[in-house]
């Protein structure tokens, strides 16, 4: 389970919407499952939860491409694709 | 001052888009010594005369995108994602990533400088127009865009540094003469939405579309810049946006647009209009840019 902490003892806030990344605020360090510590250099960061990011531990939105291709293959498999202009 | 009757698609009208752009720029910082026109009643009257048909045509062009999204769900975040998933337009980032020549990448960077050298300024006008959690989240996002306390990370400054390293002119407006109407329209839309209180919902929707369609394309554009051998400083600007905009996407969808629609439910369709207008114009501008490269080659681009 990914953790995060603030050196100044600020309350770190972590949120997640649906299957999206973790949105982490007020953290100085994000600690990933393997115990490695990652410096946070932004006021708010998105931490990958799909493990497909090319910039782990940070989200690079690859989850959307993965999700879209999954949806596409599901749609293709129905042989009745919804077409839009 | 009446507009000519024979104007068809205003998004391709160079004179109209350039005039509107010059009038909007009065509210930023690009025309040194010429700021007296910002509240000149005659200039404001012309601005309103030009922006009314511009807005009307955008509303008409995006009406189906908005109504389809409204029918797809009751939740504004799902609706925004619906508009994005069904937006028309070519994949410009993919082309820049895989196929564009060095000159085409430079052309893209020069034309985009009209926006990136004043990045996030248009949406800053909206901070004072909204309240509560949406205001807090918008300020948080803008703080990151404006360098998060570090002047060297100011996005517009990073872009200027990239242009300079790539041998391009980093001065704002340097490439205005070769910026086509459709790219001016992309910029005018942001000013139209940012400078009108009644369009604050659309401005937030526009920001949602912008941030939610940025992360993956920026990764591709950075790779394209590296592929054609342009300097790292230019690629850095786009690399910066991959992680930043992945976070901004979450903030703008849920904390900005979600909170805003909760506090002002009658603005829901306006938010979607902003999303649709952004993507509609982005598509037109991308098509025009790719088309200009085909014309210049006097042949067909490889697909």
C-alpha cells in the first residue's frame, strides 16, 4: 500500500476517484510498496495505481490508454460497434 | 461596424480572428504602451461585435456534442469524459511523435507559442468569478502552472527557454504573422471565456478539456522533439506536462468542475459547452496545421 508523509508533520491528504491515480497533497515523500522513498516536488501529485506508467511511481495517464483499448476490444467483440460521427 | 454578410466559417477568417486577438491582448501584457484600449468604449464595442458571432457559431457547431453528453449520464465528470471520448479531429501528437520532419515540429512550436508564452493566463481571470472548493482547486492548479513558487518552473518561461534553445524567437507574438486563423481562434476562445463572467462555467469546462487531453499527447510530442534532434530544453517543457497534467486532470474534473456544478447546477451544460468548444477548435486547428504541411509538400503525408 502506497504511503506518503510530510517532513513538517503536515496532514497528508490522499484521494482516489474511481480507478484513477491517487491524488496526494501536502506530501514531501511518497513511499511505494517496495519500500522505496520518492521525493515529491509538486504541491499535488498523481501516483500511479495501474502499474503501467512509464514514470513510476507517478501517473502519466497510461491507464487511460489501457482502459480505452480494453473498452475497444470489448466493443469489437460485440461485433456491433457503436459508431459516432 | 457591420460584419460582411458572406462570412461562412469564422474559424477560418484571418482578419476577424486577428482583430479579436489584438483586442483581447489588451487585457494581457503583450502590447507595450498600447494598454489604453482595454476599456476604450469603442474598442469594447468592436470586441463585442466580433465575439458574439464567434460564440454563436461555436455554440451551433458543438450543440450535438453537448446534448449527446447530457444524455449519456447525469454526472458532470462522466459527461466531460463522454465529450472527450467522442471528439473529432486528427491525432496531431501522434504525427509529431512518429512522422513530422524537424521543420514541421519547429512550425508547430512556433505557432503554439501564441498560447504557451502566456500559458494559464486566460483561466486565471476565472479565479475571482467562482467560490468555495472550486476556487480552492482552481488556485491550486494555477499555482502549479505558475511554477509552484519557483520562477524557473513557470511554464511560460520554460517554453521560452525551449524556443530559444531550438533557435526560435522567444518573444511573445513573434510568430503572429504566420499563425493561421484557426490557431488564433483557439486562443480567442480562451480569452472569450476568461473575460466574460457569464461564461465562467464554460471556462472551467475548457480547462477540463485542456488538462484532460494533455498528458499522453505531451509525452508523444516530447518524444517527437527528441526524435528530430531538437534540444532537451524544448522537450523538457512537454515532459513537465506529462506528470503535472496527470494530476491536473484529476483536480480539474473532480475538484473544479465537479464542485462548481454542485454549487451552480444550472451551469452544467455551460461546462460541457466549454469542453466541446475547446476540443472542436483544437480539432480544426490540428487539421489546418496538418493540411498546411500536406500543401507545402505538394503531396500526401504518410499516414
